[in-house]
């Protein structure tokens, strides 16, 4: 049983971590909101902006965690491209503040990162492949990894991608957005040339907690076990949820004219996580069937 701080606890991954961690650990959840979104779970909540160094230091020292799990991030890649100062503040400087506090008491940090640290030209990627981000979001996340590696704080870096799941008042992810659109009979354009591993948030949370359990401080690629393009993933969503796949139209990424560049041929090799963490990582269909059960309870 450990004291754990979870940042970004109101987000999708933060909520999943919270629900699983409180069964075995004492948890302080922090986020920028005045109140927690999660009810009926025994934990302590505190409003905290981790870009504020002194407030972050005081919170960490008062709670005295053995582990800090940093899920907080600015992840809107187009917004990151346009609001670079804010992106750097949230994705890099906030982690520097956590490192500053952790160093004082010997806390270990588990930091979430992304496939956007790669250029998406030669996926799938292993933990040892060379990073080469295309856009500012990826550059900020690679910078955060390097800040942590350069510190004397014990740490693990967990890279993931295409995260989906159900949560309370969380912003839509690819799966929940598509379900809502198809239920409203709206036609959607989905790209065929972005490839990656869709990842169920519950399983990512379980893998992170396994890192804490076995204290494996390393870099891990943790994602779903199937590499699939977004268009065929969308067709699978329609199939599992009994929705009209004829509303899904294939397009190319360049047709969207998005502000930030995306890694196209991405994907992760997850052998290391499976071997060292003994974690369950579903393929697309398995993961979708699990979230269908969760959403039925909400509906």
C-alpha cells in the first residue's frame, strides 16, 4: 500500500487510475477543477494547478507520496501548434515542478507520453527507436521525457496512443465521439492513412498500477494489441455497437487540412509491456466489447 498522487485525476485516464488504485493505495487526486468529477470512491481531492511551482511543492510535501502519476497534459494537438507557450507550460514546465518537489522527498514519477514523439514514417515502434516528432505537441512531450531522464528522480515513462473509454464529464474520445455521431445519423469522414493501436483506458491504468506494484522504472509502450487504421477501427465500432457503417466515409489526412501534422504510420510494439508487466492488452474488438458493457450502465 503506497501513497500516490494522480495528476489530471478528472480526465479519462485519471478516473480509471483512481478507481483501480484506491482498492490498494492511499490516493490524492489533483486537477485544476474546484471539485472532483468522481463520486463514491474513497480518496482525497485537491484543486491544484501543477504549473504553479510553489503550490505543487507544498502539495507534494504535505502528502508525501511514494509515487506521482502524471496524466495531466495539453493533448489537443492543433491547439498546441497555435498556443505553444501554454503547451510548453503544461507539458514541460509542470513536469519540472513535479520533479522539483519529488526530488525533495524521494518520490518516484510515472509520466504519460505519446506516439507523437515519433514521426510516423516507420511504425510500429519499440521503446528503443529514435524519436523524431513532427508537431509541437510531440516536441513538447519528447522534451518532457528528456527533462525526466536528465533528472535524478526515479521514473517510468509510459507511451500510449488512441486512448478511449467511458468517464464522467470527460471530453469525447474517438470512440465516444463516433458512437454519438452515428447515433445521431450524421455522416462522418474518417482517415484511412493514420495507423495505430487503439487503447482501452482501463487497461492502460492497470498497466501503470502494475509498474507501481513491481517498481519497474523504465520506458514502456502500452497500447492495445492490434494495429489498425482509423477508418477500419471506425467500421469495427459501428459493428460492435450496431450502428450504420454506411455513414462512415473514407478520406485521406491531407483532406482535413488540420493545423498540426500527424504521425501516419504509427503503432507500438508492446512485447516489453506484456512480458515485464504481465498486463492484458485487448485488440480492437475485445476493447470495444468491454467499453460497450460500461456504456450500457451509463445509458
